[in-house]
C-alpha cells in the first residue's frame, strides 16, 4: 500500500510492580499459566506452509464481504468479484494482524503493571501468544496473498492508542481481554468454520486455542479490582467500554478494498449505507447472525462476571442493539 505510516509512538506512564513474592497466591491464574505452557505451538512447524492458496477460489466466504447481495456487487463480473474477495479478505486479516500486534504490546505493558506473580506469569505467556498470532497472520498475508497488508483502520488504531496509552492495568485488561479479544474470537471462529481456504481455517483453529485463555484472564483478574473502584473510576471505565464497543461494532469498513478493484466513491458509499439494512434483513448470512449473537452473548456474559453489567452499561448496550438478556442463556 502507498504512503501510510507503519509506525507510531504512543507516550504513556506506567507503574511497574516488581513483585518478589513467589508463592502461589491466585491458584486459578496459576492454572491458566500452566495451561498456556502446555498448549504452546510453533507457527513455523505446526502450520502447513506448503499448502497452496488459490485466489481463484477465494479466501473468505463470499457472504462475509460487506455489501454482498447488493445491486452494486451483483453487477460485478466474476473476475472482479473474485479479486474483491481476495482484497476484502486481506483487508480484514490486516486489521486482525494489527490487533494482534497491539495486543502483544499491551501484554508486555501488563507484565510490568499487574500486581501478582500469578498474573505476571500468565500475561507473559499471552505476550508470546500474541507475537505468534502476529507472526502467523503476517506470514500468511506475505507468502500466500502477495504481501497485501492494508494500513490499520482508524477505529482499531483509536482503541489501541487508548489501551496502550492508559496507565491503569485493569483498563487495559478490559479493553484487550474483555472486549477486543471477544470480537477477535468470534471472528476467528466464524472464519475457521466458513473460510474457503483450508490453510486459513487451520490457522484460525490454532489461534482460537489461545484466545479462550486470554478472555479467561479478564474474568479471573478483574472482579475484585472493579469492586474496589470509586464512583468516578467506575464511570470512567464505563465510558471506555461504551466507546470501545462503538468502535468495534460499527467502525470497520473496508473502503480501500473496494477502491482496489475499481469501485467509485458513489458505489462504495451505497454499500456503506446499505450495511445496516442488510443486517436487519432476512437474507443476512446465517453465520454472520451467529457471529453477532456469539459476540454479544460473550460480551454480556463476561461483563456480568466481572461486575461491569449495571444499569448504565445495560442502557447504552441496548441502544447499540446488544441484547443484555443473553447472559442468562450463555
């Protein structure tokens, strides 16, 4: 891609906790650490990089492309639509890649910041996990997709600017493990089940094995901290949850992918405005409905577990279209 910057510097002030108590104080977190050690995998050895990726077959399921079924995309000839599938897939995988890189940096900060060694040990393994995910996704894009890595989406960047720049470990944990990871897990699971490319399905299966542990860290580490917050701190955290959810749920539109196949601004804007109507309709792809329901259900359930589901968060989540009754069914 042309002239987009590939590096940012984010100023932050972190409090490092040099913990010299080594007894097991949080057995659940220590068990999560043991599971992380047990389940490590090697992206160079455990992925079949000899497998061919056939762009003519496509990478993602066609129904995952924003605007699928609209007159604008229905009028594309077959070769152009195949190219759009590849461009859209590269765009979406690029955003996941940037998210994994940001998660690695956030976990490196959390090793300093979290107060106990049981938590520090686990978050250190998550930093390794996120590095591996960034490695495997970048290698897939470089070796199998012609090196097409799109710039970071503005909303993804805003989320990670905030997470990386914030000085409180529990805010980073809410943003990363509770919210961003939930979106990533739901998307990786959908790709594992529906992607046209078998190699991508294999990669997603491996990544998912790690991600469930990461969400587990937030559920184990946050409740006591959240209970200790005063009203001002709680309101700040609730405001962050609202902003992060808004960015995750509504702000990722692959304009550059449409431009890459020659669509003009008017056509792209038509697709942009048609997205919500498509989501409301009966023709909305079944697995996209499942993705949305799974993500909403997991967010609601985990927010309830950590003590973040209250009258205020319930109200703004309902305004976003999130059914806050899903927690009881999860």
